[in-house]
C-alpha cells in the first residue's frame, strides 16, 4: 500500500471499533478491534494498492468478531454455587447489558441482521460489500439490514424510557 499502516488505523480505527461493538458488544469489542488490526498489519505489505481498505478492514473485523464470539462461547463462567435451574436467557451476561440499551436491542437481532446493520449502517459499506462479508447476495444483505433496522425501531425506543 502507498500510505503507512498507522494512517490507516487513524482513518478507519473508529469505524472498525463501532462495527466490533455492534457485532460482539462493548465487553469484547476491544479484543476484536485489536485482533483485527494485528491481522491487518500482517497482511498490509501484500495488500494490492487498489484495495477498498474500509471494506477489507470490515471483512477482517467480521472474521475476528466471529473468532471472539466462538472463544466467548467456549469460555467457562466461574460461579460460587451451581444454580438449581438454568438461568433465563435474559439473565446471561453476554445478553443482558442494562447500561447499554442499544447493545441490548442489537443483541436480540438474529446474527445476520445484526451483522448487516453493523456493516452497512455503522461502517457505511454498500450492500454489495456487506454481502461479500456475510455471504449471500446484495439483495439479501439489504433485506437483512432493513429487517434489523425495522426490529430496532420497534424495540429500541421503548427500552430505557
């Protein structure tokens, strides 16, 4: 690439962090962001000059977010005592974030809708690039993003008053 990697981090770091927060939540966003830029740094010297850097970074962030989600799912949660019954889904730490109503609303979206909303509305990628990241067609990415926004409009304003 023709400009230094540090400039790319300055130019796109905020967008990548917002995408990571929207996809994996605020608790794991910093890890996903760091992993994204570590992987990007390794690939930077071989990246073609005509690469859409923002779309490429969002693709890397998507893959790292999947990795963080998988890691989190395998992580044991220490407790003092075993519960007599399993907790309700809304009591799980990865889904209940009472201090962040938007993340709670995003977390309830199906994963593909959440990803399409994040990549299109947060990162500003066109639907064709979103489809390349999540798989499927641009029309399917557009539909998933629209359905996700519709669900957020129906649920988010009622949360947090």
